[in-house]
């Protein structure tokens, strides 16, 4: 707690950062109403905490960590261009993201399936805007799973997707599956499938699948 009895002209000397508050009722309370407390870059016990219950007073809590490993591999950037949160996984970053957000992936391997269920989301890797057929690309953000687009006006740009046999357990056999309209899937490399054809019929494996039995899909680029 910080209150007006604190003999500071500002709170620049006090920073509450890089703490793991999971499993506790701890939070940040600023009772010095004329000052702002920096409590950014903390993990609050969940990927998308209810800050009304853990923050009191004038407290800057953004960006926060959405995963307890304090990873900054994935960055959630809001519509104003500000960093909202950091994450070690793509899916937990997506859980944090609101409409019009951009999920920026650093180079590396992400061993997960990804479901995009919020409209107007951009998921982009280090090679966003770079033709996938060019020889010169920077280190890739590689997803060893499936990317599912289940919301309208989603963009996936500059990634490499390399599914495994386990990816397709009870899923359509596609690296990227689009089931909503107005999707943009560009500059992605879909390659190096590690799939056993004894488990999946070879003619059923697709790079990008566009299908929804109950919806007419349009506006795909």
C-alpha cells in the first residue's frame, strides 16, 4: 500500500514488477490519489485477471504477464498500439486479446493448437509481409499444431505451421482451418508435416481448409 503520508514527490522510486501473485489475495493498492503506482509486468495468477479485484487506486498494471514463466515470446498489442500483455503461449495471449488486437509472435517453436475466436484479430510472426516463397526470411515462428480461425475478419500472417499426427486427433486434417468469413491468410509457410499416413488417409491432409457446414463463407484472401 502507498498512501499520502509517503514522503515522495512521485512514485518513480517505487516499482512493483516481476512478481507472481498466484495463489494469494495480494494486489496493489495506491492510496496516494495524486500519484500513479507502476505495477506493470506482474503475473496475477491467471492469463486475464479481473483487475477490479486486485487493483485499487491509480495503478498502472499494463502490460502484465499472462503466463507464470514471465515469457515475452508473444506480445498482445491493443488497437492503440500499446502492449497489453506478454505471454509464453499463443492461446493464452488470445485469451487476453480484445477485438482489433494484434498478437505478435517472436521467432521460436510453439507446440500448441491455436483457436482464434475473437473478431478482428491479427496473428503475425516475424515474417509478416514477406512472401513465403522467398528464400530470404528471418527466423520463423513455428506452430507445431493447427491454427483454427473461428471468428470473422481474422488475419494470419508470416508464420510457419508444421502439424504433427497428434494435431489431428478429432480435428479436420488441415494446418490452417478457416470456418468464418473475411479471413486473410498470407505469407505463411505450411510445410514439414510430421504425419503418419497409417493414422490419417493421405488424401485427407490439407494445408488450408475453408469449410463450415452451417455457414456460407466469403471474403477469403
